[in-house]
C-alpha cells in the first residue's frame, strides 16, 4: 500500500506540531512529523524502542544527555533505548522529518 500524509492518521502533539502514522504495528512505527519554528518536545527516553530520525526539511536540534547535535536535511540521527533525548526546531522555518521506532515507541516513553 502506498502511504503518505494524505491517506494516513493525523495527530497533533506538543505546541502545534503535526504527525502522520505511515506504518503502525507492534514491532515497527514510521511517522512523518512537522515542527513549526520555536517548538520542541519534552525530554524523555524509551525503555525498549530505538529510534532513527531522518530529516526531510530544516535543521533538527537534538539534546542527548549533555550534548547538542544539529542534523540537517538529508541526514539522520540514531537514538538507542534508555538514552534521554529531546528534539527541537530552533530555526526560522518548519522542521520536517521521519521517525522510525523499533519496536513501536508509543507506551514506552518516560518523560524526564
């Protein structure tokens, strides 16, 4: 089945951020997300899920532990289970990315 944001479940999170479930199963989650300028998610970690963020548009800022990483469009960032992290959009334009979680991260998130 061909999937994109026009034919999948949409949801809103945080402060005006958007997400679309492209693949949603017990063992795999693929979500496309959009974060407006100046938004961020809460710092958190996952007990079981590893995640890979692939940046489609913009520059993502990842705070992982006490380190900050800037990831531009066309690049990705891998986060292992149990690693505290936070993604932010500190740029002037929207940030768009794909986040792949294995297994799914819903129900496995611990806010810090």
